[in-house]
C-alpha cells in the first residue's frame, strides 16, 4: 500500500517537509495528494510550482488521504491531531506533541485504539551524531557525571509557546541517551517577553537517577545559533556539535579524536520511517509514547519555572 499523504502547514519548517514529500512522491514511495495552509497566497505558489491540489481546510481530503503530516503551531496540535485520529488516519505531528501531558496521553490512547501509526517530530532521534554518542557512552570510560547543552538561536520568539516547549529537543536527547532517569528538575527564567508573558531564555537543571547532572540553556539570543552538548566523564570530555553532527573527544585537555558520521538528513530519515511504519505496521522510534514523555519533561520544567522551586519528577 502506498500511503496517500496530505501536508498541513507550510511555514518555515513546513517547507522542508514539503520538499521531502515531493521527493518521495517522485520516486513513488508515497502519493502527496494535497497541501493545506491558511495562507491562500502561499497555496497559490505551491500549486503553481508543484501542481498539487491545495486547500485551506484539511477536511477536504478526509475521503482521499489515509495519512497526514501536521506542521502547524503547537497550540493547534491537540484538537487537530485528535480530529485526524478519530477519522482513523495515520499522523505525523511536529514537536511538541501537545502543550500538556494529559492531552498527549489522550492522543496516544486514541491512536492505539484506532490502530494507526502515530509519530512525533523528534528530529534528533534521527541525528547520526546522537546515535553514535548513545553507543559511545555505553562504554563506562565515556559515561558522564555531568552534561551541559545549549539550544540557542536569534529567531524571534513564538507567541504561543515559551522557550521550554519551543526548544525541547535537548529534553528528548537526554531521554534518548539516558532513558527515564530524571529525579528532579529546576528551571530559571533568564529572559521573558511581557505580552503574553512567556520565557524566551531559560536554564534548566536536571538530576538523573544514575548520578548524572544536566544543565541546559534554551531559547533566544541576540545573535548566533548554537546546538551543542558537552559530556564530562572521569577520563574524557566530549564536545558535540549537533549542527555539524560531530563529536570531539578530549583527554588531559588535548584533542584525542574527532568522530564525524556520514551526514544523513534527519528530517528525511524520520519521514521515511513514518512511511515505512504505515506500510509495514511497525512501531516508530519516535512514537506517541515517546512524544508524550518529552511533553511530560517540558511540562515539569514549566511548572518549576512558575513556582521557582525544584520539582520532583514522577
């Protein structure tokens, strides 16, 4: 069965989804039967360039599509994805799955009930460097006692979510590397906007059950773009650049080794997995359960931010 997919949302990142889906359609692994957006001018350009059927309403495709790729603002995810799952459609939805854990679990249960593929856009699950790092720290010599990371950029803050939910990739990376090991979480607001009041730059500290302490800086900065992760073990210092997909290993303050896996576009890999899971009825490595787990971490970090107290994680 060739999945018949509709893309909902063609904003900045939605365009990257469109590019990959068009390529998939060309080689015959899917049929891209429609594109949905609220911007009529954008739809006109897409229709002209790709000769694809477009609409401002996803419901126009419910009778013809069996899968939807949702790349819309986070605040729309719950209601939109719920309506698609109720129609028994396969769904890929960009991160965050929802803006609270209760709603995330509801969607996961609904997808399971209707026996459909449900995948969340946790793109760093498909980053070759992160995959290599996960294998590397299985060696006790590289297993860290301290981890620090940054996800910072000068893109204007969003108005529907703060930095914690917008830049939650590092929560997913930590979950992927160490599993469900968080004991406590504490967040500090470094910068915010007033109307609406949303954090734009935060520091999040996590204490893991396996004696690992994590400090993350997430959000807006006036200039530059950083996607980094540093791990400190008793013997080594691992410096990871998530954009270059490169790991530098230091010992005694000297560069010991550089690991640079062959580059593969993570978005292409995760969309390929979505297609394969539909075809072969397999479980995705970024399924709804994992998406909900990452939402739970982000929700706890947000609660800590509001209470200004460490939060015990359960």
